[in-house]
């Protein structure tokens, strides 16, 4: 029984060490950087959705609206960088 507890402790220690290494490997971002990254990901997701809609749209007015939206998103992405 003592041996089982000992191996469990070693496993826990190895898991903690690995978690600590992972935490150090990830860059620590400031609040502004995290917000900027989240904003960029949101814009990229919106852009992907619009591109998918453009592939299927048949109405010319809706296509024009989507193209304007795409241009606007591209400008916002460019401004972020």
C-alpha cells in the first residue's frame, strides 16, 4: 500500500512539473494584448462567415452588402496590425 501512495505522489509531482513548464512556455500577455488578440480573432471569424456567405449568395444587392462588410472587416484587421 505504501508503494501505491508513493507512485501516486510521483505522478502528481510529474504532472505539476509539466503544468509549470507549460505555463512558462506560454507568453504572458498584458490586458491590452489579450483584448487585441480577442478582437482580431473575432474579426477573423466574422470575415470567414462573410466569405462563406459570399460563396452562396445569389442576390446582387446582398452580395454588394457582403462585399462592403468584407472590405470594412479587412480595414479593421489592417488597423489592428
